[in-house]
C-alpha cells in the first residue's frame, strides 16, 4: 500500500503541475518529493509524469493512479470524520419528519432500537404532511424525512425507497380474514372506516370505490390512524391502510392486512435527507436503522430498494410529537 505522505506528494504535484510548487505547499523539500516519485515509477516500471520545460504533466498511468489516490484520500477523510463523530456521539439530537402512521410504527421502533445503543442522543419525531416534510428537510429543520409519495427535489437525497399499496385492514376474526385478496365489492356490507377529507388517503380510497361503481356510506370518518386501527380491532369494521401503518399490530396478530384486487395503485415510501448537506453520523445511523426496520436485511446506507414491505420485530419506544395527520398524506 502506498505511504500516505506519497499519496499527498503525487496529488499535489498533479494539481499544481510542479514539484517545486508542491514542495512549497507541503513544506517538503522538492528533492524529497522527486526522489519518492522516481522510486515509485521505478517500482511500477513506467512514468507517472511527463517532465516538461515548465512543469509536470500526468501520463495515462499517472492519471489512473491519481484517480485512485484521490478516492483513497477522500475515503480516509470520511473515515476520520466518522471516528471523530463516534467520539462525540454521546450527545446531540436527530430530528425526523414523518407521517402519523409511520411515526407510531416504523419510526418509533427504529428510534427505540437506536436510542438503546446511544442513550444520550435525543430523537425528535414530528408528524406533518408530505409537502411539509419536504420543506422541513430543505430548510434544515429536520435531518431525515420519511413519508409516502414524497415529490422529487433537487435538494433531497433519497437514501431508501420501497413500493407499497393500501389494503384492507381487519381483525383476525373478521369474515374476510380467511381471504388472501379481497374484491372491493365484498367490503361494502361491513362498516367502513374512512380517513376524513383532510388526508390524502381519503381521496385514494374514495376514488377506488367510485371507479368500481360502488355507492357506499362509510360508518366512520377520522383523521387519526390510531383511531382507524382501534375501530378495525373492535369488530367487523374495515380500515384501508398500508402494512407500514399497522406494523406493530401485524406482528402481534391484532390486525390483518389483505390486498385489494385491482383497486389501489402503488405508493412509494421514501426515506430522504438533504442533498449535499453535512450529514451528522447520528442521523446517518438512524437512517440505517429505519431502513433495516422497514425491510429486515436492507440498509439505508446502500440505498436498497425493496419490492414490498416486510416489517418485523417492532416494539413501542419513542415519544411522538403532535402535528397534522398527513395520510398517511
């Protein structure tokens, strides 16, 4: 492996086009830099620089080596920063902007797991609408954002993404529970739980019934995901939510999720942060934890994309801030 000082010598000579200028920048004798380069060229058996009357110019071999050197130096700087951040990880705050259903399930679980390992980090979970999530990230009011159908923005970096659909949510004893998929028409004899008009989810569900030619009168309207879940658990009422909204109840067997045939289009759940922003290590690690909670085995670090939700091992554990129910929408 190349000595770290030699990496800097070659990088500076390539940048400045001069051994003398590189020596002045690095406070090293030009003869020492030249000697090291000559030794490496002899080892590689080919020149790295063309010696010109007015300076130095990289050869093709030199260009390939400098590209490697700069990547190595960049990774080294990032690693040093991470090590220093780890030392300072004992304090600080991570703010995540999300939607109500996700806050009480996926985010709460990831936050509890993260804080068990880093008890000095404060985690603020704020629920808001999709557009407000975007604004909070763009304005650096939140470190992370998690929501459905977050619009593309030049200022947002997507670090994790997955497709999901709304479906029928019922109690384990519901007459529709034995079915793998449920035709929308078979929902109509039962009390229906609708999100109110302030939530995007209302329009999605209402449009599905209209497109199917079904005239219905919902028994319940609410802007609370938690209320929808409680109503569905209490009897034969049917809610229309995503698997992520009921992750804990799915794990515990208190609710079941059934796909609806040809009714709901795909929705995209995204974990985002601000593009070209100095991400703190705590926020980076929490993003990784959320990614693993959303899909076990997937990592927010690698930007893994899943084909569908599979949420396991969820538990309660974080205080959720009040805010507008986003629908979740």
